[in-house]
């Protein structure tokens, strides 16, 4: 009996000792470790998702077992993840300004225009919007010879004009080498063929070097079914259409439309006739020419004397009468030339070619 009583006293003493030991351990945790733990929790997400060292410290303080990767990413890692895909640009760009006053200062230099567009252009005079995907890829083709000042004025206004329209575009200047009679139409055929070697442009703008657009509501895009004529009026004609069937100056056609009419004729050496020939080709394909409103499709023509080597083509009327018979064999499929050089300068891609002579 006395032995059993002694055993009971020993067990109670042992339990009391364990209880006191547990209370002491709890007090120690509260006094020395608890403040750090509470502080770590109160520091919130900033500390919890800071460095890898912070994560290890907090994990140790909280007494966790096996560590698992966090479900959230550090803020600096979030910046490395790809952004959501860009959306298609709106049909009407919010950057459009409408009509603007044009000036042509004699002091304007090539370096001025290059500096204006330094951050917007890639080599070869190409650009695309940074915040959306352009609805069309547009190639602007400019036939050229001995018109450096006109080209400078056009580029000065045309680059910001196209950028406000949120277009992906490239400007190609097709320079006729040598001193043979100028052939605007053949140069445009060359520009079309050379531009397509770079990328499959959707839309082509055939653009005279001396015509500067006044209103960015005049969109340099193509209609899916019908060609567009963008020069309804210009200052030289009192902002009226030159004549009812006029289809020159600046025109817009899709790749399919231009191929369908076999491009321009190559037979028009000198001034005049090639734009009427193109109109006949369009009509033969049962396509209708579209024009923007007259108050929008306005241009300033930079005045100049007629160039030597670009005299009026006296054969143009007889050539036009033969267009229905010759359009299938005279055009893109018969455009022969040799490329002298292709230079991707800051404001445009310069294509210099030999195209023969009359």
C-alpha cells in the first residue's frame, strides 16, 4: 500500500514538472520569439514577397516544415512577363487632327526631317503603331528624279500624317537613273515589284512627289473591292477635280487590284496619259473608282517648272486608244529594268533603277 502511494506521488510530481516545463517554454516563446513573428506578419506583403532571404527568415519564424514556392511572384518578376496581346487599331484613329496649315520653309533641311522622325522610324522609312496593330500594311511609292526639295517637303508632312493614321507603312522612292525621258508609270511598276520583295504589303499608294496632303482624314488605306483616287482637289485647280475621269496624282490600290489590271503601262515616256490608261484598265475590270469627300481630299501642289526630260508625251492619245488591246501584255508582266542600288536611308528606301529609253 505504501509503495503504491509512493508511485502515485511520483507520477503526480512528474506531471507537475512537465506542466511547469511547458508553461515555461510558452513564456519564453512569447517573450523572445513572439515579437519577431508578430512583427513579420504585421510587415505584410512587402516583407513576405521581398527577397528570397526574407522568405527563408519568415518561413523559419513561422516554424513551417517543407517549403513550397510562393503562389505570388515578386513585383520585379511581374515586369518580365509578356504583356497582353495588342488589339487591332480602331477604324478611326484618335490621333487625327483634320486639316492643317502647310508651310514650305526654304530653310528646311534633310537633317531636320530626320531628327523629327528619329524615334518613330526604322531604317528604310518604315513605321508601325506601338499601341495597336495596323489594319493594313501600306507601301507608299514615289517616282523621282531631280526633285530633292519637293521630296523633302513631302516627307516632312507625310511621315507624321501616316503615323497619326496609325498605319504600318514603308516609303519607297523609285529613282530613275540616267537622263532618258522620264517614265512615271514604269517607275511605279518597279516600286510595286521591289516593295513586295521585302514584305507582302496589303495596300499601295502611288504618289506624286509634288503633292502634299492637307487633311489626315484623307486615309491612306485601300478599299477591299474598289480602287481609290485621293486627289479630288488641289490648290492649282481651285480644289476641284481636274476633269471627270481624272485618276492621277495619288491613287490607292490593293495588291490584288493592281495585279488584276496588270499594273501601269510601260509605254508612256514623258508627261501625261499613264493615269488615264490605268483608269481604263480599272474600268475594263468592272471596278469603280472611289473618292473621299472634296473637303477632305485636298492637296497643295508645290509649284515648279516642267522638268527637262519630262516633256509632254505627244503619243499619249494614240496609246490610250490601244489600251483595251494591250493591257494584258503591257504592264507588270513585261516590266524590264535593272537595279543599280537599294539604300535604306532613315526616311525612305531609295530604289535606283535603269529602265531603258523610248
